[in-house]
């Protein structure tokens, strides 16, 4: 009877391993940039709603478009637009960096750090250049349109 009881008893399970988390890993630039890549992807998805609002404003006439323009010319609207522009440029540059990784290039720690810094700096430079271009050419374009 003791043999039968031993055969039907459940074997003791080993404790399952815990998943690594932030208290185990030390901070690395690639970890931060990966999190930032995901965050900018979400920001771009949210910005898509803004673009849809713009299209509806155009569709529904001058009053709706005026409401849209008043938001975009407000401080909150400008901060949103600059942030969305930065998210777009960062996500694009980091996506190009990922394409090189997909080809098996750039996995050395020093290269990953250098390209990460280049992505961050490049995204700020692209954002600044785009806004400089927009703010200097918009009055000329608007003058030609309303001319």
C-alpha cells in the first residue's frame, strides 16, 4: 500500500525562476532608448488623433478649422506639436538604427552607445531644423496664399 501511495503522490515542483527586472540590471543607454522608442511610438499613435482632428476641421469648415488653429497657436498646442515632431524624428532615427541591427551590424557595446547618442542628438537637431523651417517659411506661404 505504501508503494501505491508513493506512486500517486505528486512530485515536488521546483520553484519557477523569476523574470529579470530593473533591480537586477544596471542602467544602460540601450535600455533607456528602447523604452523611449516604445514611448514615442505611443506618442505617434496619439498624434494620429491630432491629424484626424485636423482633417475633420478642414472638412467641417471655417469655424471648425478656426478652433483647430486656435489650439495649435496656443502654448499647449505648440508644446504638443514640438513634442510630436521630436517623437517622429526620434522614432524614425531609432528605427533606422534597428534596421542595422536586423542586418547584424552595430551590436558592439561602444557602437550601440555611439549610435544611441547620435539618435538622441539627431532627433533634437532634426526637430529644431524642421521648426526653424516652418516658422520662417510659414509667413511667406501664408502671404502667397492670401496674397
